[in-house]
């Protein structure tokens, strides 16, 4: 096209050996005119001077001037710049980027003599992610490096799509992770998310939902998209959603215009009690800190771009003059805005501002403007680092030694033949430290080292507002590291404590999380762990089973050793059985003493005193063997208890059997022709019979212990919460043979005694034996089912009871009547009395 088809852009320029481009928002527009490539293109009307945007542009000018004065960086090379105002419009910013990349000359001529327009080797900007995406899509085709100071969309980290894009601000991916760290720190698991309807907001929403789910830090109660324009109905609906939600924390990733209009609706509906969390896009915006909004926004937490210092920047700003750079635009517009005056004639395409004429001699030192507040340099510091990054990359390139270069044939790049991709190569490897002490380098995606300051909106009693730094979050090898100075944080609540924002109360230790069907994972019920399982952490998803020898405590938050159970000497049952055992032993001892003292009396002598003493000794052993069943089982007690029990009772029953046989033999010998029968039942034969019968039981016990020894065992089958210590018999057959042998001897004794029950009185011990064996057999017949059906220590108690009951039965039945006569009826303890009774009976 002809000259009428050129782009008409507002900018600020300074020529140099090498030029850098810049894209900044010096004005914003409320009207987006429809652009057409015609012979008479319509020019945009840019209104509303953006002081911060202008300061961003001046930061680049300051950095370029500082580099030009630095003899150590780019010596003998003068940097120039071409800065353009995007007016807050994508179409203008995109056109400005194209102009920087290709120029506006009508013809492209090959200037081998280095005359002509100085090329732009790199661009600083743009401010918005959407603008940077559009521009980088084109600039990436030429590999022209673009270093943004404010575009945070994580999509720009895609190196394949944006091969020449860099930035000195962390991406939204890190911003999202940083915000999640703050949520985790305060335990805010139930939050609302508001995003702007553009690439910045929509990409953040996707990234936030994904990272929040991966981290398990919480859930989103709602996600709403803030509309562009004046859609009052939609904003009213969104605020109503916030009002009804139980989430007390609201995260907003949007621009200041969205927040401003949203807060107007929040004030209208009087939605209080919310904890706002601000993205870096509006954390430091002054326009929101009004008396109308602060009752709602006070206490806001947000992350902000890392603050830096630029020595001499304020003095540089105070030296600005409207004609300083021989360019009407830029400084003159700033001058008109600060002093509320205008230069004549007014700039083409700009709305008249009215007021007095500007002389250009006004004194900036007498003006109170936020432009000169350099105490909180954040985006400006990013612009400063971006310019220095390009300068260092260019300096590294110029220091290349021919023959040692990184390009084909070890060649180096030169200013005369520089290709943009060559500068990208050096920009990828740039690594320097700013005067403020911050290291600047880029990772494989073109992102700078991520670090954010954590800011808090403080509302002072006098009604003024202060944005204070309360911590920082940065990337490290361990992940995101959050440092907070909680004592300094202002909370907009009566309690002055962090609010709670949860869907469900945390499940304490001893319970597990039970998800509610159809609801987010942060909404759940707490279900107590079942017996034998514990959870020792908050919000445990599962309960863990305790080890075999442990059981859960009553709170279900700790595994404690299971209680051990056995027949103990210290419990009432054990004490009673021990007392009964010792009592039986004592009675046996007393009876032995009585029989010993009266051993010459007819009552003792007439009843085979030797077998009686042996019987008393065996009964004493029977009483004592019951003690082996009491106390914690050990290997030796398990082996001895049944062996001693079996041998003692066989010894006892053998004595009774022999006594019964002797009674029958004596009665038979008393008859004519029966005297020969006594020779088989002399004292030696009696002792031998007892020993032989007892030895058989001894052999049975020995074989049992050797082949399958009884052993202590921890039984966990009877009870879940207790360990029952018991002795396993080892061989059920061995135990059955032992009891069976005792039973056979007892039955034989009972039958023989029963046959001899009607003998004369002087031989009437058979009646006592019959009665005693009847008791003995009854006890042990009842023992079997009771033993089988008794768990744990009660099986031992049943066996001890059977031993004691049968022992007491034998002791009382056999020796009770005799002791009665010896002690209480001595007149009957005579040979005459005994024989007299026999005669009368006969």
C-alpha cells in the first residue's frame, strides 16, 4: 500500500547502534474500533493516562541509559530503543509488534554499507498474556526474541509454539503453585475461584484445578468467569453464588477492571466475611484501596512480583522534560496529565484534555504523583531485568572469539550479519546478577527463576491503607518454599485470626474419611475405625490394621500391646484354686501326721498302713500338680503339668486298686481253703504292682514329651483384643492315652470295690473305695465336655478344678471316716471293737 496505509502508532524513539523494542500500556481504551486495511484506516482513540504503564516504559529508558553509561557492558556499542503504546488494545499492540519486527519502510533494500534503519534485535513486552501470545506467534517465526515483564500465562512456556519468548516474571504455573502453598499453610481446603475471560484467566483456571487436585490441598467450591464489559446481571449472579457458598476464601485471577466492577456488586449485596486472595495482576493496585471497598478487601492476601531497587530511578524521573527525546508523544502526554495542561497543537487523534497551556517549564519536584514513588518497584524491576538480559546476551555474543564460536564451523555472530536466532541462543544461556543482588537466568522454557513476595492489605485505624510484605514463596530443589511472617498479617475479622474455609471438619486420628457420593473430595463424613484398626493422622483415608500382637486403643489412634490372659496367681480365680490346692496339700500332711502318730492303732494297721501312706503321698502330689496349671505357661511347666498330673493320679488310683484287690484277697483267704491267695498279695507284690502300673504311665508321658512335646502358645483366635497364653498338648493322642489309662484303672478299681461292698465291716473299706471312685469317675466324666468348651485360661481352670475335686473326693471318702474314728471316737479304734463289729455282723 501507499503511505496512507502505514500504521500510525504512538511511540518514543532513540536511535542507537542496536535498537531494542518495547511494548507498554501507556493508555487504556474503553472503545475498540473496528480496524480495516483500507486506504484510509481509522485511528484508535486512546484515553486514560496509565501512570504505572508510563513508569514501565520509563524503566526501559532508564535501563538503556544506564547500560550506555556502563563501560563494562557493551563497550563501544550504543543501545537505542523504539517504544510503542498498545493503548490496552490487542490490535494496536499486535501492529506495534509487527512494526518493530519489520519496520515501516515501503521498500526493503539490502544495505551492505550498513546505512539505513537500525534493526530491532529484541523486544521488551508485552504487558498482557493475550497480547504476548498473539505477537509471539508471529515473532517466533523469525526467532526474534521477546522478553515480557508481565505476561504470566503458563501456555507461553510452550517452547515449540513460542521458541523465542522469554520473561522475567514467573509463569502462572508457579503462581498457581505458590497460591496453593498459602492455602495449604492455613488449611483452607474449600475455596472459590474467579478468573477473567481471557487467556490469562482461562489458563489459570485449568492449571489451578489440575494442580490443586494433584496436591490434594483442597477443592473448588465454585469456578466463575468474570465477564468483560458492563454485564451487570452476570456479575450479580456470580456474587450471589459467592454469598450462598460455604467457602470463605475467594481466589481471583483477573485484571483490575474486573475486580473493580466485581467489588461494586459485592458492596451492593453487602457480602462480608470473605478472605480474598489476589493474583499478581491486582495485588498492588491502588485504585481498589478505597474507603468504599476496604471494609470488604481489608486483609487480602496476594502474591506480587519480586520487589527490586533501581538506584537513581527517581532522579531520572524527576529530570523528564517534554521535549527531551525530540518526540512529541510520551513525555508530553505525561506532562499534560501531571500538570493538567496541554501543549498546542494537540496530538493528532487524541481527545482534548482542556485546561491551561503547558509551558514545559513546570517543576516536577512540586508535584505529588505516584509516578515518583519508587519504594515498591515490581513490574518496573522486571522491565529493568529484561533490558539487562538482552544487553548481556548481546555482550556475550560480541565477546565470542572467532574459531571458538557456538555456530557452524565454530563461527561467531556479528552485528552486521546478526540473525535473531543467534541472539536467542545467547539469551538462553544468559546468567548475571543485578545490582540489587538478584540472579537472572532462564530455564529451558524461557522462564526466569520463580520468586514472589506475599502481600497483605493492611487497613489502619485512621482509614488509610498499606500493602505490606509478609513473606515470600520461591522455587527450590525441594519444591515451593513458603516463608510467612504470620504475626504481621492483618485479618479482617473480630478475632484477628485466620478464617476457616472447609467443606467438612477434618477427621481426627481414630477415624477415616468416607466420601460423600456426588460431592467433591473435600466434603466427607468421618467414620470411626473398626476394632483392631487405627489411624494416627488427620484426614486419614484408610485405617491400618494393628500387628498380630497389638490391638487398637479406645481412641483407635494407637496400637497398644494386646492384654495377655492366663490363669494367674493374682486374679481371684487363680487365688481360689491356689488356696484350694494348698489346703488339700495341708490336709494330706495333717492326715499323714495323724496316721503316723497313731500308726500302732488297729484302725491304721487294719487298713494296710503302707498303701495308705503311699496313697496320701500321691494325693499330696495331685494337689501340688495343680499349681503347674497356674501362672504364665512356660516350656517346662507345659511339659511337667500333664506328666506330673498323669503319674500322680495313676499312683493314686494304683494304690486304691491294690487296696481293693487286697481286701478281696483277705476276704477270700478268710474262707476255708483260701489261704493260698494271700501269697500273691504280700507287701512286696503290692509295692511291685503299684510301681509297674505307675511306670506304664511314666512311659506314656515320656513318649508323649519326646515325640510331640506340649509347648506354650499365644492364642489369638479366642479374642481379638487379647492374647491367651496356653499350653498346647502337642499330641492329642498322647493326652487321650494318658487320660484313658487313668480311666481304665479307675473303672477297674470301681468295679472291684463295688463287688466287695457287702463284705463284713472289718473289711468294709471297699465301700469307701466304691464311693470315692464313684466321685472320681463322675468328676472326670464331667471334665471332658467342660474342658473342650472352655476357652483360654478357663480350660486350665476346669482341669485344675477337676484335679482338686477328684483329689478332695478321694481324700475325704477314704480318710475322712478313719480320721473321725481315730480322733473323735477312739473307743472304736480297738481290735476288740473292730472284731466285735465284725462278729455281730456275722
